[in-house]
C-alpha cells in the first residue's frame, strides 16, 4: 500500500499490521511524566499505579518516600491512597545519569553512591515505604537500601509500581540477557532478602494494566509475562547491532 502525504513524500507499507504492541515500560519508567503516551498522560498513569499498589500492598509506616525521579509519581499515588505522609527523603544529584544502563556493576554501584543523598532527619527512626518504579539488576537498588539503613531507617518497605521483570527485552530496552535480571532466577522473598528490606511487593500485571486505557492486548508486557509480540527464537543482541553499525560507517 502506498500513501502520499501533503508534503509530497511517498511512503510504502511493506506488510500488514498485526495489531498494537505498545511498550508499557514507557509508562512505568522511560517517558516524561508530562508526556501523553499511547493516549494516556504518564503522570496520571503513574499516580494510578501507586494508588493500585497501596490497595494491593498496604503497610503501617510513618512516611512514603519516592525513589527519584521516576518513582515520585507512583509514590504520590501511594501516599494519597494510603493516607501516609509523603516525604522527600532521598535527594538526587542531577549531574549523574541513569545508573541501570552503566556497563559494569562496579560503575553502577559507584554511580548510586554519587547519585543519591539521604535526608537523615526524614529517615532516622522511622518506618519508611520506598516507592520505586522498577528493579532490573537489583545491585543499585541494594545500594540504595543500604544507604537508608545507614541513615537510621527503622523499617524499609519497598513497593515497586510494576511486576517483576523476569524476561529480557529484544525491542529496544537495554536488558537483553536474562542473567542481568534479578527476578529471572529469584523469588520475591529471595529478592527481598538480597535487597535487605523488611518487605517487598510488586504491583500485579493486572493492576498495572488497569491503570492504562487501551485494551490489555494492545500493550507489550513481554518483560513481565514472557509473551512476546514477535518471534524471538533467534534474537539479535544490542552488541551485534552496534558492531554492524560500526562496520557500516567505518
């Protein structure tokens, strides 16, 4: 099928579409909160995820603390639904980028130490609910929880506004090796012990999808469910694509 635009450009569709597979991880983590993604405003979706999380995993605590920055919207929803005070107990360093995409564990740990500062007056002696958007490898989250313990947190209840990431992504998100994923080989209880928190709860897949407006089948949830929208029997790795590009332009 050919389509000519008003600007005179010609586009050709080489295959029929097989339905939508919108990446729901855009709503969980990547997209800017002010963006409208797949018809929904990201801020509103993330707050709804936090509210749903509070309903699924209530706990007695003194304050709700967001993990900056992408956990803040869900933390607002969790605090509102639970009636627990929202406090800013973790302050980010704006000059350190995203940590989960650092190439080595040592670099990720070092970046976490630089990226986050704990407000001890908010944390010390309190039972805190920490709301995080997701856990990928877990090593940086472990470092964050250790910082909270060192600051005097009496209890740490970690709440994640999406399900466990158990499967690699082959469609653009940078976790293509299941060995990189803490939830691929561990139960939730084992992850809790590894992170050193008092309780851990992930938002259910059903709960997450209830916060977006399109039908469930319109979203790609492969990293959570393992149900890929395309055949991935012979996936192409990110490294091989980068090598291919280097050869093309060298």
